[in-house]
């Protein structure tokens, strides 16, 4: 086997990035730092040198390390990665269609910093799992993952899904699953995530249009996709706002009223196989709150637990169980006296059938029968306080 070793000059960096797309040369090439290169050149000149290479374009591991020296600048910076100062994160990158590669970035910053800079967009093979080690302690981290490969290789990664900033402990052994079904409009459950709220007689109803089963969230139009979003707000049956131009605060009346928020999304892309169309309606009551503090609004939420693989698929040869959980946004009491109805479709919503639902309170299980193609979902949930959600997700996940 032939290979080309490129030895960089002494004042050049050996840093380089492999790209999963582009023209391929018939002979593999490898960049070597100057010091290591001199040793290789000397060995090659003897005529008896051998070189063993193990190459991979899909690393099974990654390190995001923060070296911290508190109260001093050490003469020599040495950082040893240990189980005590590093968390282990098993990261599962879901495959949503198209090219088998995606981009991700994990931003890190110290408590006193107001801005995080990470100019390296990193590739990950979609549909794969990677072990990632992240420095623990009082540093903050925030992970962002695209569902497709972007053409730029540096700068801030825009679009995709993100998580709330968080810290890790050295004992943490976490699992992150990105783009797990069902992806749909929702209010994320993570502490600190944005929630719809009312301040005085002003409603702020921003809802992320794309939220996966792990609670990672993103907005439409930020991924250079053909996203279409329609959103309207009604009060006592009369439309009072159209968010076709984007989310904006809405002035309303102080009296108690019945509101309905309708949100429809459509995404057209070769890189987006599931949840291509969603329709969600939230019904809730609201009146002017006491005081000046913002009050979260009771938009009833449905979370889904699908036994899917990293391609977003479940075996269709036999029936399977679909987990559903009801909750309210952070700051709103948990729903009580709930009811849930589930319908499924195997022909992209042309026909629907009701399925058995077990459970009560906030935890339910729907029994989905065997089928082929993809599962579309239509869910109706309500609580004793009169909060209602109706959600339809076309091709929510696949059947293999």
C-alpha cells in the first residue's frame, strides 16, 4: 500500500481537518508535524523503516477538556484527564436522512465569561454513538447538533438543535440522544428553557418548532431548510394575532378569556425524513396576573418515548408500545385529572385508527399495531383545569 506523508515546515501547524465530502485522491495522505517528520525521514533514509498506520474517519471518542488553574498562572501547564475531573457522555447521533454525516459543536466557558468561542465545527457520523469526555467542575457547557452536514468548517454552528447550558460532575455518566422521535413543536422541559408567559396584559407565546425526545430544541428557518411555519392566536374564538412574520409579543385584555394557539410546521429536505408536517393546537385560559412578574402559561405538553433505533425506526413486524407523558411548562403545576386519546396512521394521515391507551395521571402507554412504512400520530390530551392539546405529526417515525 502506498501513502503520502507530508512533513510541515517547523513554523507551521500540523493541524488539519478531514471532510467527508469532496474529491478523493487514489493515494491516502497524512500531515505530520515537523519534529515527528524529521524522525520519520531519518528512518526512511536507512532503507529499513516500516510504518504501521491505523486510520479512521469516524472516531469513536472525543475530548472536550478545560484546563483550569484557579488563582495562579502555572509555570508549566499540565492537565491530566481523570475520572474525578471528567464526565463521560455517551452521545447518540440520530440519522434523519440524506448524507450519513452531521455537524456538532460543544461550547464551553468559565463562570466569569460572558461569551464562548469555539471556531471548530466537528463532524460526526449520523446514526452512530460516540463516547465523549467533558471536563467537570464549575465550567459551563452547551452542545449543539445539526441533522445535516454544513459546508462551512469553522465559525459558530447555526441552526439544528441545542441543549440548555449545563455543568458536569466528575461522577456523571450521561447519555444524550439527538433527533430521537418524536420531533415536534413543544415547550422544552429542561430547567431554564424558554416558556410561554404572560406579563401584565402582554402574551409571549414563543414555542420552539423542533424539539426531540431528549428535549433538545431549535427553531424553524435557522437551518437553511425549506421550513414553513404558520401560527395564529385566538381569544374566545376570535383571532387576535398572526405570527406568519415571526413570533412577537401580543397585547390582550385583562379579563379572563379562553385562548387557542395553532401552530403548523412543514419541513422539506432530503436530510429530513421524519416529522415532515405537524399541526398543534393548545387551548388554555388566562387573565391578568397579580403583580409585575411574568407568569408561565399552561400550554399542556405531550412527551413521547419511542423504542426507535438511531435511524428513527421501530420493527413493524409486531406491535410496539409508545410511551407518552403529560406535563406543564416549568412553573405551572403538574396536570391533574388528565385524559388521553391516540390515533395512528400508516399512510401519512390519509386514514386514521384509534389505538388502546393504558395509564393515568401523567404517564400513558399506547399500543401501536404492526404496520409498514411510517407511523403518523394524532394525539388529544386534556386536564381537569380545561387545558387541551391536539397534536398531529405526519410520519413521526419509521417502521423497518
